[in-house]
C-alpha cells in the first residue's frame, strides 16, 4: 500500500522571513587552542582587527564563550565549518 505524503507550501514572504532570522556563531573556550591561534583565525576568516580579535580571545577565556558573528543560518554554518577545520570549538545558535 503506497504511503501518502503531504507537500508543504510557503509564500514568498514566509520564505524571506525565515532567511532573515538572525543566528549567531559562538566561539567556545577549550583547553587546546592558544590565544595566538584564536586571534589569527578571527583576523583571517572574520576580518577582525588584531585589537578586536584579542578582545574576543579574552572574552572567550574569561566567560567561556563569545558570539563572534551574526547572520543567516547558512552563512553561520559556512563559517562554523571553516573555523572547526582550524580546530576551534564553535556552534550556531
């Protein structure tokens, strides 16, 4: 007996609203990445200045995590994968 599937449809406005939802890329503290490596990655991949990258590294060290970027889910996933390949502990919220 064939299984019936129901197709969901969305309006253009609903699709665009979903794309505008803001997600955050979170950098987490860990026991193996150095300050220099975190600073390097923030500058190279997220285009932060050295001073901004140092502030992020210290915030992660003292508070355990820091939101480093906001945007669409797709964009945050791309950066998450890049930073994970560099060994950083990151997630998308």
